C-alpha cells in the first residue's frame, strides 16, 4: 500500500469516527431540528455546487495518483446533477417520519 493510499485510509477512518460522534448528538435532537438541519444541508449543497465539483476534481486527481480503481472513481465523482440529487435526497429524508425512539 502506498503512502498516499494509507493517508486516504486514515482520513476515511477519521471522518467515520466524526460521523459516528455526530450521529449520537443528532439522535437527541427533535424531529423538527433534524429536518431543519437536513433542509439547510440541502440548501448549502446547492449553493456551493460549483465549489464542491471543483474540489472533488482535486480529490479525484489524488485518487487517480493513488491508483484507485475506475469503479471507485466513478462512485465518488461529483457533477452538478449528482450534487442536486444529494440535495433532493436530503429533502426526501426530511419529509419522512422520524423513526428515532419509535417502537414497532
């Protein structure tokens, strides 16, 4: 494994740990607070679309240098359609009933 691949792996682990910690905090929010956050994230994705696509190209270049497979590159590549789809997905989730603390 190259140093660049190890660095990417370390970064993925770090981000995963941050996401897990954030998930614990989010679980304590009300449904309306969570939905508001989801809608704000969707809005932010759309307003920063050009920036995200440009920065993603830098990430893709690093991944290419690290010999990441084309299949993975395709999955992580962003364009404006994918960013809009992400925003739409966040809004779709916000429209769902909140399952936290529900007993089925």
